[in-house]
């Protein structure tokens, strides 16, 4: 949180409390928001190809799992192939994590599902430890020391686009350190496209993205004793062509003083001043290849839709 500086910003990870996660699920079904539908269609089409590259025993670790609705596409196909599956969803929202885990357990009773309420870095460490325990237990249970699991790390929904490049490199290198040569990372990238498509996706007519953005201030009020009046702010999202990214801001409609009780501090905002809440970088295929190589990965496959709006990059340790 940085509200005292000239360029005010709040970390996008705080957008996802219980209310924020529910609002994001509503965003995903808006007609303008192509990302979820497009990515789901790619997963449905290429699940058999992905399945063939994996063994019969799979540890799936998902960063920022949310509702796990797209992951269910892969789980459904893997289950039909009678693969032995452990699924470790990682999400900062414990509420949505519990709800999604319960739903998936009823859908896929033979899969072992262990939810991890955490941020990415701590979560992947915990998941990697859980993988070792699960593999040890399977060997003991089946009296077979030759049982081995392929790890498949998922980072879907173009969430990598919310990271600055230096942060994206740091995260992917951290993931790479926890993978063996036979493991994979499936990474979602929103591709560069016509600006009008992007603007519409982040300014849906139903106003769900606006509510999602403003909920960040409501969360400060709820959890930190803030006095933010949401009526005095407006959602603003635009495409930064130079940076190839969508930006989300909250614009102050008036000059105002903002108090946060938990910090015991007051912050000043002028009329028209913004609080920067999120970036969403849009990649080219060449940029994806360069990022992968820089982080110790090679591209096994690129899975794109017909419009080339979205790419799922299947990476393997190089």
C-alpha cells in the first residue's frame, strides 16, 4: 500500500477478498470479457494433447486457483484417462478456496485435493512439500518404490500479466527451481490485440469491473477502519500503448482527506488524482519465448485460439 507518494497505488493482490473474488467471477461471464471463455475453449481443445505429455501419476499445483472452473476441464479429461491425480490449488482467498475444493471433490471423488490458502511464493513451497509427502505415502501404500509423479504447475487466466517484468521473472525462476526435468508449467498469456477489444473487456457495460475495482476501497474500510466514500471515486481503465498494458485506476472526484484507522494516518487526494490498482500486460509470442528462456524454460507447445487473442504456453525446464 502506498497512498502517501506522488504516484499512489495499491497492490492488485488485495482485490481478491471474498467479495472481490465473487465479483471477479461475475466479470468472467460478461460478454465483453473474452479471456475466460477463450482460455476455456483452448483447454477443452488441447486437453488430450497435454494429457499425452504427462504420465499416469500427476501432481497439479495451481497458482491463484480461484473457482478452479477452467482447471476442472483438465481434471475431467485426466480423470477419464484414469490418471492418478493430486491437485493442490493455491489461492489468497480461503473462502473461495474452500468452496471450490468442496465442489471439485464431489465432481472428482478419486482425485486427492488439498487446498492451500497462501500467496504464490509461500504456497508453492507448501505445495512442493505436500507433493513429497503424497508421493511417499503412495509408495508405501502400494509397496512400490518406482511410483513417480509428474508435476504440472498451472498459472492460468493471464495472471502473469499483472506482474511487472522483473516480478514475473522472479516468480517463474522460483517455480523453475521446484521442478524436475520431466515436469511442466502451463502459463496463460493475454496476447496483444486491437485496443477496442481490450478497453471493452475492462469497462464492461454491467459495471462489474468497476465494482471489483471499488471493492478494494470498501475492503480498506471493512478491514482497516478506512473512511473511503466510494461515491467519491470512479473506475478508470485504459490501454497504455507504450507499455502494452491495460491499467486500472480509481479517480478521486473531489479534493478529499482519507483516514485509515489501522495505520493511524490521513492521506490527501486532489480532484482528478488517481490510485493505481492494477496493470495487465499483453504479450507477443516472441516476448513469451524470451521470458521463458530467461527463466530456465523451453516452450514445449503454444496453444492459441483462432483469433490469436490468447495463448497457453506449455513450458518445460530447459
